[in-house]
């Protein structure tokens, strides 16, 4: 699975970071999300799925490779 972030859609809410801090972080200057692990290991996928579900801007997708 691969994480995709549509950066222009991100509203810097930080929900993804709280759901999956191993996979997401936020830029210091504007709070926009960044992906730390584009292809996270299976043990992290539940957190990524939660981040996808709770993102208020629907800026995150989990794509099968």
C-alpha cells in the first residue's frame, strides 16, 4: 500500500499526525502535512486508514500497489 497526499487540499488540521505519527508529520512553517513513509509497513496501516477517514479535507489516500 502507498500513501498519497494531495498537499494543496491539506488544511493543516493535524488529524493525520495524531492518527499515525510514524507516517505523517507537519511542516513547521505552515502546518501542511508531509508523508514520512510513503509505503508504510502492515503494522502501521490501521493508523493510516484512520488518518484517511478523519482528514477534514479528504487530502489523503491509501492506494494499492
